[in-house]
C-alpha cells in the first residue's frame, strides 16, 4: 500500500529538508513526469467539474474580480479561455486520492494540510506577487510553470500580505520552471509569483498548518481562562499595568491549574478539526460479523488522520477520523500500539492483555470504525 510520505514526495531522504530547508529557504526537486498522474491530472480536473456541479466553494476563479458563486462547467471553460486561472478548492476534503495524500503527508509532518489545484491558461498567472503565512509544496501535475521566489520580506509571518505591501528590493532566491513531476517548496514569508508556460499548467498547492509556539500560547491562555476566574474578570484601566503584570497573572493562573498539559493544548487546537476518513472497505468492514473475529484476524487502522488520545478522570479518550470513544485507563498500552502501527494481527497487541481482552478491544474498535478488517496479513 503506497504511503504518500515526505520521502515519497521528495524522491529522497527527508533529512536534508528538515535540517537545511524547512522554514529557511525554497527548494526544488525534479521528478518523473508521470509520478503525479494518479493524484489529480487534467482528466480528473474535468471529472471534478462534473461531479462537483461547480457548487459554491468548489471552484474559484483567479485573479479575483471575475464571476463568483455557483458556476457551471461551460462558464468555467469560458473564464479559463478569457485568461482566468481555475482553482479546485479544498481537494483534501473532496477528492479521494488527494484526501489520502493530505492524511499521509500530514501525519508524516505532524500538521494539518489543505490542498487546492490550480489550472492556469497559457501564459496565465493566478495571483500577483505576494507571500503567504503558511509553507507550501507545489506539485506540478501537467504542463509547466515559471516560478520566481524571493528572499523573505517578513521572517515566518503570522499573516498573509498582498502585492501593495511588498518590498520590491528583495533579492531573487529561486528562478525555476516546474514541469510535470517536479516539486517546489516555498517557506512562509517568501514573496513569489508564477506564470504558466505555453501549454498551460496544472499543479497542486499543499499548504502546511503546523502547531507553532504562538498557537500553543494562544491555546494556553484560552484553556487557563476556562479554569481561572481572575483571567475572566474585566481589565479596568489596563493601560496602567505593564506586560510584566500580565505575565504574572498568567503564571499565577498556570500555577493554580497544574493539571494542564501539552496534550490538552493540542486537543484545544484541534477542537474544530474534523479528519476525513479515507474510502476503502469501511462499509463492508462495519457490516461484517465481528463475532467471528479472532486472534489471527488482521486489521488496519482507519486512514485519514492521526490517532489522538489522552487521559481524563481515570478514563482514556480516543479519536480517529472523527470517531471518538472512551476506554478504561488500562487500554493505554493498546492505544500506544495502535498509534504507531498501521496494520496488525490481533494477537500482536501488547502482551499485557489477555487473548480475550485483545479480541474484545478490537471488536469495539471495529464497531466504531476505528480499525477495518483486511485480507492482507502482516506480523
């Protein structure tokens, strides 16, 4: 089973990316022109137009200012011929293979991903020079596109900026033409602009949303405020206080809430996130006779999002792809095993559990759709 991890994306070890490129400088990797054919090619784009019915939000035209709202495929074609780029939005929620890409790559990079497809006409450009507040990978699937990426105008920004705000004196950091199979990495804060070649261009933009220290700080304040009345009181005449006074308030609230841990902060950050479960055997597994499950049964973890779990009030909670359940605290070892093992034979669960307990636990996971039965054997 192909896994769309970082090594697959780059076509090599990811060690240099993490040490030399991530959040530092743009980078380009050349690849075989057919390697992204199964993800989202030109035929897939046309099929997407038909299946989505060009419903609200499914298709966006760029640059902004053209027709908006619900568009039929004919209107989209006319807009493309008129010079507009056509964006298939939120493919990480709408297209099975891209959902798989976002799930696998997101798990490998420990962050949420969003994926859009950009179809640009010959010599077309979707946006003027700008920079983003998130890192992106560009996966060229068809045609070619000429990219200019500049030195950062704002190191690791927290907000996007538009063309009018850019420093035009930024030095050129990368000048490259992407062809089908190539991958480009652009860190946040690096201004960039891209123009399609003579045959047009189709590429996937994969936007990364990791948990930054500033996100954890926001989460800490919000979680502390849920437990501290002092932080919820009105800040009368706060201009007479210093930031040191404010930090003292937070430290006092934190000291009084010793139960807060980093896992709880991550859970708070993920509160509105719904992982999309991937297609493939789910319905068939759910209606199977789980009473026939035994120690030799092979199951696989539901793909589409990471395993999230934690302890609360003597119970352990578990979420996978939006499925949530609670278990006794003794299930911790089993959840640790589940979080690091994609496919396993039931008998291979930790020896801390009896054979009967292993089978009972996996039957519960099957009923909740957290794992699926598979015919593939793996020890």
